[in-house]
C-alpha cells in the first residue's frame, strides 16, 4: 500500500484528535480559571485539612497491607484476562481442545483464589 | 475497521473525522451537564424537594453556573503536596473519561443486519469517533488509567483523608475491574468480535446480548461498573461521613471541577458502554423508513433513551441504597462476583463449543450446571472449614489482647 500510515495508526487518528480536543478543553478551562480567580496567599490556607485542627504527625501515614495484597490478587486475574479475551473471540477455532485447556487454566486460577481465601487474605478484620 | 480510513487519508477524510469528533465531543459535554442536572432533579424527586430550579428553565443551567462559580475560586496547593503529581492527577482522571467515549457507536442504521455505515460528505463511515481493532479493550485500558487519576490525587495531596480515600480506591477499582473484564469476555463469546461496531451489529433485531449471554453477566457488569465509577452505593472513595471529601479533599477551584467532570462523564460513558455491550446500542426498528431519519434520528433516539435508562438507574442507586462497608464491598467483589463471573463464562463457553460440535445441548447445559453446583459446593466446604478455624483463632487472639489491656 502506498499509504504512509499503517492500518493500526489510522484507526487511532480519530482517537488522537479526540484526545487533543480533550486536552485543549481542559487547558482552556484551567487557563480561564487562572485569568479570573483571586490569589490571596495566607500561610494557614496551605495547611493540610484535618477537620479544622492543626494536622498531627506524618501525612504519608502507613496503611494496611491488605490493600496491597488485593492489588496483587488482581494481577493474577488481569493476566488471566490476557489469555481469556483472545480465546473468547475464537472459541470455535480451538474447539474441545481449547475448552479443556481453558477449564484447566481457570481451575488452577480458582485454586489460587481458594488458597488466598483459605489463608484469610480476603477477610477484612 | 472504519471504512472511512481504509482508503487513502486525504484532507476530506480528516475533515469528516474532525466533524465526527466535534459532534461527539459537544454531545458528551452537553450530556454531562444534563446528567448532573438530571441526577439532582431525580434525587430531589425521591427526597420530596424541588432540586435546582433557579438557573435557567427548570434549573437546567445549574451545572454551568456551578462550573463558573468554581472557576472564580482560589486555587490552593497544599504545602505538603507533591506539586507535580497534584497538578497531573486531575488530567489523568478527566482525559480517560473523554477517551472511553470515542469507541461508543452513537447512531447508524443497524436494523436487519446492516452494519451501521452512514455517509458524511460523500464518505462512508461509522457514527462513532473511532473503531479501533481492539475495540472494547480500549475501555478497559482507559478505566485502568482512571484508577491512577484517583489514587495519585489522594496520595499527592499529602493529607490523611485523601490518602485513605486513595488506598481505598486502589483496591476497590482494581478488584471490580476483574469482574468487569470477565463479564465483557462473555459478550465476546457470543459475538466473537472486539470492535464495538461489530458488537452492536451482531445484536440486530432484539438479539441483544442482555439475554444472549443469559442476563447474569449484565448484572455483574452493572454492579462492577458502578463500583468502578465509585458511585453510590460503592462511593467509599469519597465517603463524606468518614473521609470529609475523600481523595479530592485538598482540591479546589477548577481542579476540583475536573474531578466532578470526570465522575459524571464516566457515568455517562459507562451507561453508553452498557447499552453498547448488552442492549444493542443505537439499533432498533426503523419502520421501513430509509435515508437520514433511519441513519441518524431514530438510532440516536433509541441510543439516548437506553442511556437515559441507566443514568436514571445510577441516580436511583444514589437515592435509595446505603453505602457498603469496605469489607462487604470486598466480599461482594471477590467472594461472589468473580467466582460467579468465572463460572458463567465457563458455562457459556461450554455451551458455545457444544453447539459448534453438535452435542446434545440440553444435556450439556444440565451437566454444566451440575458441575458448577458441585464446584460451588466444594468451594463453600473448603472455605467454611478455614473460616471456622480462623474465627476461633481470631477469638483467642482478641481474648489475649483484652487481657493485656486490663
């Protein structure tokens, strides 16, 4: 093809335009607001909000590790999606072999979930 | 792929693309303003009050007035904040919200198996901004980026309440994305296509994925989608009673408005995606009419009405359901939605293969359901033992702790 743009790039031409329009709008809004808004700096205004009293201690406090473990579990299911999506669009192509393969794959995955579940990771105590 | 872009890209092509982009963009902005007003009015009706009724007829310009008011407010940057990330986060929230809308088919004649091609300025094209080959995966990708917007906003504020909001957001949005992805996978099983245009085209004549996938994935998608949007009853990220304003506590002026723009834009986009995936998008009966009425007017009316249904649903959720507790939220996601979505996906896949191989379909369904029930039973048994043991252990620990306290 004599076209300088590949098929893939061309289907994103519109997305690119759409995105740039979004950036322009956001930039415009921020700019307009910058033009009209007041600026009267006072030291107290820049203190972190803590319901009206002076903030105590470090602002980046420690949080429970459970949030992190859930994120790790999610990675498991996200990687699985990488295999599931292509297979789901072409089920007939792989027939029974693909189905059995997928059952085994999801079975192992569920085993992982059950393991995490039994370990009490999913309990929010 | 969009027939507009399959030939040479000349100036006219770019003009047509630009035209579509402008229409979709303006439509989305108007829809967002309408959505904010509509939700406030619907909520007011449920709570037996008037709602916005001052700015413009029926208060319809209220959103515009709010936006203007916010732009006149002082923009504060907390001293403890990470300055760069604090400024970046609103953009990361609002731009993906725009971009998801790019793949939604807005109009076009899809009746009787038509593929929704319309003609603009002599060019054949689809009435959607873009139809990339990976189609619906684009939406998943964008919703993943939207997580960053919220998480980074909370983290960069350098304040306690936003930080709590953002760690909540990180686990919540990520958990429900898994269920969301699995329910999309069932739609792909039925249609075999990733492109949103072809997903809609495959649902002509009421062959909606809503029943073709057996309704369950539809409900999974709605629940997971509501959680993904951080809308009530899953709005733990900005739970006012616990976290002041959640992740956007420290934001003010236009940057604060960005988050609200993003939130309502996401609600509109998610409704449009639900309609595209499960309710046949803009397809509907054309009553034998041809020409521009069946190409633009009727499909757009169908699309609008279907989207409105889900916008009302979101407002209804907010007006009627109490907020979930965080442990309930996680339980619903991991212990109910994900196993259910996986099971349903396997069931549909087996039925699909069975139909292809010419097996006895009713028998296959019965066997599958039996296997799924057995699997669910096994799962329950395996979990119950461990939870019992753990509850015992937790009980003894608590007793120890109370003794120490005394």
